[in-house]
C-alpha cells in the first residue's frame, strides 16, 4: 500500500502550487522589459498569493473523511502521479524550467501550461472539501482561467 493522501494533504498541495506560482511570476517580472508586461506578471504574483491564503484558511475546515476510492489508495495514486508528472509549479520543476526560460515568450509558455494544470487540479480537489467551499474553489478556478486568458493574449502579441 502506498502513501495515503488526506483531504488536508490535497489542500496543502494547492497552497504550494500557489506559493510556487507567485515565486515564478516574480521571477518573470525580472525578465519583462516593458512596464505593461511587468505589471501583468506582478498582478499574477499577487493573485497567487491571495489564492494561497484562501487555501490556507481552507486547511482548518477541510473534511477529515477518507478519500472516496474504489480500491485502496486509488485516488492517492492518481493525485501523486498527477502532481509528480504534470509538475504544476513544484520546486524541482521550476528549477528545471527556470534554467530554460531566457525570455518573456518562454516564461509565458511555461505559465500558460501551469495555469491549465492548476485549473485541472483544482477541479479535482473539489471532491475532497466540503460543498460549502466549492464556491470558493470555483472562484479561484475562474481567476486561474482569467490568468490563462491574460497570458495567452500576451503570448499572441509576442
């Protein structure tokens, strides 16, 4: 049997995703040459910080029920694989990616992929928090979609 995930583990991963996302956007701000792009990256960094705080608050209220699974560790294995392979904004992935990011275009490509991965992850975690918190997660998903749109528009203008 593998490592078990609890609902709090899943929300803690969301906190880390947001923290690492904020760190990435602050890094990207340094790459930007024009003030508009710097401002966009800074706004995204600020948004990620706000999202992280929201998930931190959720940690104290997450359901402590076991994860719904068809067989032992089914969902834990799925999330572990997702987090490990899709990388989202993990520290290891960021170090590898940051070494390859030399300009705004490559930063935008990376950020667009990570925003989509974050959206998918947040859609999945809704099953593990109480229904009264689904609206909060939906709001974060909507903001992450907005980030995707902003980044895509910037990338199209490159």
